[in-house]
C-alpha cells in the first residue's frame, strides 16, 4: 500500500513541476517570437515580411517577393510558419501556400532546405529563414530536388521553366489563406 501511495504522491509532484516548466518554456518561446516580430518591424528587409495570425504567436503568415533577375521576379508568395513549443531549438514548419514551381518545393508547398531540417540552429530566426528561402528561389539546389521536372528544366530549358513558373503561380484569395489555417 505504501508503494502505491508513494507512486501516487510522486506522480502528483511530477505533474505539479512539469506544468511550470511547460509554462516557462512557452513563455520563452513567446518572448523569442515577440523579439523577432519587433526586429522584423523595426529593421524590415525589402521583399520579405511576416506577422502572427490574429495575434497567435505560434502561427504566422509570411510574404516573399521573388528576387530580381530570376523566373520569380516580382511574384509574391505567401507562406505559413508554425512554431513548435521547443522553438528556437527546433525549426518551425514552413510551407509555401502560394502555388509554386521550383526544384526544392513540392506541389504541397513542402520545402527541401537544410536549415529547416538537419542544419537548423537556434541562431536562425524568421528573417534569416525568409532570406534563405528568397535566395533559394534564384539558386535552387538541383542535387536534392523535390520536383525533378523543375530541376531538369532549370538547367536545360529556362524558357519552359519560366512558362511553368508563371502557369503555376496565382495570388491567393483571403478565403484561401483563411482555409489554409494561416
């Protein structure tokens, strides 16, 4: 009976201590994201922006304008950022919501970029991710494509590549953005 009582007391103690730890972790994530938002607002970088959705600091909508002298020039892309409770030690989940034709982005918007996977570091922030993605638009990694057709056309037929980029791209309506839980 003592053993059961001790386990029960022990379980209660663990529950009591894990809640403040979880709250502290969420508070640290919130502080980090608030700081990143202020940085984005105070020192904006041309062609990239991001803001929380309806005040939800764990879910953001970002915008990237395609870089000059690329097939994406002057095109606008919407992305979603979902931040885990372990951010910045774990990368956010980032998806292209605007349809895009690119070697490192599949038709579901998933991105093959090392800094969003195994090369993630807590030194990265939303702005550095957006700048990396903007750079990726003009300099794809064809050695690791998610879209093999795009990788092949990038090198062999730039005119056809651009035609497919323009054919796939379209601005999203407010309803489409809302449906995507952005």
